[in-house]
C-alpha cells in the first residue's frame, strides 16, 4: 500500500467523513419522504403529498453531490481496500436512496386521485406495508452508517416478510374489486402504491448487501429470500402441477 504524508491522510479521512455525512443526510431525506408519503395516503392529506413531491429535487441534489464526491475521491485519492469498497458502495447506496424517494413521490402523486373516491378499508393494509418497509429502510441505513454487518443481515433476511405481506395485500385488493366495481379504481391505485412499497423493501435489502460488502469485502453468498407470489394469484389450474391441483 502506498505511504502518504500525514497531512494527506488527514485530508483523505476528512473527505471520507464528508461522503459518509452526505450519505447519512440523503438517507434521512429518503426515509422522511417515504414516511410522509405513507402518512399522506393514510390521512388523505394532499398538502403532505405536495410536500413530498416538492422535496424530491432535494434528494436528487444529494445524489448528484455524492456522485461528485466519489469522482473526486477516485481521481485524487486513489483509495484501496476497505476505503475503495466504501467509495464504490456509496454510488450503489445513493442510487437506491434516489429510487426510494422516487417511489415515495409516485405514492404522493396518487393521493389526490385516491381522495376522489370513498376510502377503501384496504388502505390501512397498504399503510402497514409502508411502515414495515420504512422500518427496514431505517435499520438498513443505521447498519450502513455504523458498518454493522450482522444488523444488515437481519434486514436482508426480512425481505421475505415484506413479500408475504405484499402477496396478502394483493389478494385483499382483488377481493375488494370483485365485491364492488366502485372499488376497482381506488384499489388499482393502491395496488400501484403497494408495488412501490414492495420495491422500497428490495432497495433496503440492497443497502444491507452493500453494508455486508463494505465490511467483509465479499457479497452475500446466499440467494436473497423472495416470496412475492402476487404474479401467480390469478393463475389458472392448467399452470399448476397435479399435486397443487389435488384437494387437501
């Protein structure tokens, strides 16, 4: 490893600290955007939804700043080993956070449309999914900021919990639509929101994987748990195996 003068090492450490701080601020923004969007949907608060939509530019600006910091560090400091892993993972983390904020904004855009119809009881189930993925996002961010690989692994393993809730919610929304045609429009929008939230859970898992990589220098070797069965909910019997078609 190259030997740098003390003042150069101090400057490098300071730049890494600033990158870490920027990531922390961006994570806080994305987490707030997500929580506010879910609250706006649940309370039918269009003012809150507008707040989320207008705040998306701030998240985009934070991502641009992180990208600039990473380019500067790579060009001027030539990091190696764990420092290089941190710098490269910053790009992945920033991209995931930007997408999470986009999903929050998409949710906020649908609040005004949902408010044009009577509230469907399933909105509470969608909100429950929202609070779950917000908590996972917070855990994933805290794990990354503290370089806690064990904590990150627990987030990674809970992706299955998100998929189970999402699949259950998908069936619930279908039931409401079949019971009353007036529910079709709001439930369709709630389905889009639920899919956005499920994707947030995937991004939280990506953050956990980034933490593991930064700490250990290797990717998580196991396959990510994935149990979203919504694509098969309306499958016809001919797509099922004979065992699946047999009565219980």
